[in-house]
């Protein structure tokens, strides 16, 4: 005997339209495989007259989202909105859950900002929340977390979570482009939005890091307490010099699971050239976990795009339908219960890459070394570059310096006319 599951959709942009296509293409299969007749109920859009990237002749469009979230016949709501309406989107998700609908989410920003509030609601209700499309595009990362790490403590995560920045870094490294030109190219190819600020300032990657922390480490850190270093804070010379030192510069998110809380670092970072993340290029993402027993595991794939994202949403939808209709989902419920709120750990010790310009006169390199030694900072590697317009470049790696010492060194360099061009963290392992 077959049953019917009605799906409501919020948003019919590039992801929503693809989701409609995938649902329609799989309706027969779903009936055969699961005995479920998947019907699209109502679809919310802002502008009813806009041309859509999918056939809408058989869809019930509405410009009132509450027509979808309050519809008693709808079992599952798929949110493909996001955009600027963050609070509005959160409100629809909350209302849908309060009206006993399971929800498939796509908006990382909404989940990263309001995840704790949404999860509190879920604790009391027999509905599910799935969110695989929010992180890593086509990489089924939340399903891997849910199914595969039952006996593991995830100790660390290193990820390239923003496809736009990774594409830009790849163009800088391979084609010698400036950050600005590479960004223009990304926009031309559709890899970057007209307003790319969330991507290049690191916020998009931060939202994803918070979501991954929530579900892999079961810890919630208030995103307002976190900061990022813009991914735009580098130039091509840094990439060349990093390579001479045996490193690549990547737009990284690093999350460490400490007893005292979570340590987040988001921004450009040097990573050893043989690390799997150093070799993740173009618009690809990678998520590398270090488990207490598994050791290092990496998950690689396309981080964005309407098709991989809609595919992840459809898979979530099938997951909900397959788990007793739109109903209970024991394992996820356990996950919601386990989550605790913790603080961000601001660790003081830093491993740093420095690039400086100094006048080409005898004793300048010795002076740099003396200032560092006087402040008990260890130099791991140093290279001196050719003279350009009377200045020579000095590049070095220092380890384990605290923030106060670093500030002091910066002041002393300035007093001695040593011009700092770049300071970046590096990952030692
Ligand atoms: N595109 C990707 O590669 C990708 C990847 C991962 C996750 N996502 C997430 O998927 C969601 C949808 O992305 P998209 O690329 O499909 O976006 P989009 O093309 O801009 O479509 C957004 C849809 O939501 C509707 N909408 C209703 N209220 C809105 C509001 N206040 N602000 C913005 N849109 C509103 C829009 O209606 P109208 O069409 O009538 O204006 C439109 O149909 C976002 O949360 C995004 O973060 C996207």
C-alpha cells in the first residue's frame, strides 16, 4: 500500500528549481522503492511573475510563506531561501517545526546564527531537521557524521569550506593573478556572487565551521564571539615564498576540540605542501577530521553549485521519508540532546610566517634575528630574497610566540625601519 508525503518548498531560485526537477525525476522511483508518493504541495516565492528555471505549470506558487508552513497537508518543508532575509527564514523554519513539519535546510547562515534555538525546539517534537546542503555542497558530510563517528571523539577539523576563495587562491597560484583579478574571474564564471563579501571575509566558511562543530563535536559556540581574518589578506609573492618554504597558502577553517571549549581559526593560513588540503584546488572543498581512533580522514568534493546542493537536499528528504514517514529520527534526536554551549578558546601561542622588506645594508638580517632572539622567539626557517629597488625581502617562520611578544616585536621592527608586508599563521603538522 502506498502513502503520500507532501513537500512544501520555500524559495524557487537556482537551488529550489533544481530540487523541483530532482523530485519530479524521482517520483516514480520513490513509489517503487519506498511505496511513497512524493507530491510537491505549495512553493513560496517573493515574485509570482518571475520566470523560473523549472516548469511551474503544475506547481502551486504562493507569495505568502505561511501558506506553506501552516498548511496541514504538508509533511516536510524544504527551505531553499537564505539570501538577505535571515530572520525571516529562521521564523519560517521555526513555525514549520512548531506545526510538526520536518524541515530540510539549505541556509548555513540561518543554521549558524540560530541553530541552538532551532535545536531546542526539536528536542520536544517528533519531527526531523536535516541540513546536509548547508556545508560542503555535494559532500554528504552530515550523513557521514551521523552514521560513522559513533565511538569517536572528533579532536580537530581542518577544512577548505569556501569554494569561491579556493578558486581565487588557485588562480593566484597557477596563473599569477592578483586577488582582485582572480575574484573578477570567479564572478565571470559564476563562482562568486556580485557581492562577494561573505565569501572573501571568511563569514561563509565560519558559518559552515560552526555547523560542523555543532554536529561533529556536539558543541555550540555563539558565532557573535568569533572573528575571521579576510581571505583577501595575501598576495602572489606570499604564495611563491610559502612554496619555497615547503608550504601552500589556503583559505582555511581550523577547529580544535579542547576540554576548555572550541578554538576557531578562520583565514589565510600556510599548510604543508603534502597535506591533503594543500592539494585541494579550483572550486573544490575538503573537510579533514582527526578522530580519536580513526586518525585523519578527508572528505572531498564540489562545495557549491545548484545541482550538488539540490541533490544533498533531496537525499535529506528521502532520509526523512525513509525514517518512518515524516516522523521520528532517533539518532538525530540523541545528537540534539548531547549538544552543550561552550566558549571560544583564545589561545595565545602562534606559529607565524613573516614577510618583510628591509634596506639592503650590512647587518639588517642579523638585526631581525637579534630582535627575535631577544624576545625568545625561535626561528624555524629563514630565506633572503633578491634586491628590488634598494630593498630585500626577508621571509621567516617563527614558532610558539605569544600575542604580547608579537606586538613587541612588531614595534621593534618598525623602530628599526623593517617593513612588515605580511604576517600569517602556519600549521605545523
Ligand atoms: N547556490 C548554491 O550553490 C548554494 C550552495 C549551498 C547552499 N545554498 C543555499 O541555498 C539557499 C538558496 O540559494 P539560491 O542560490 O537558490 O538563491 P536564489 O537563487 O537567490 O533563490 C532564493 C529564493 O528564495 C526566495 N526568497 C524569498 N524570500 C527571500 C529573501 N528574503 N531573500 C532572498 N530570497 C528570498 C526568492 O524568491 P524570488 O525568486 O521570488 O525572488 C528565490 O526564489 C541559500 O540559503 C544558499 O545559502 C546555495
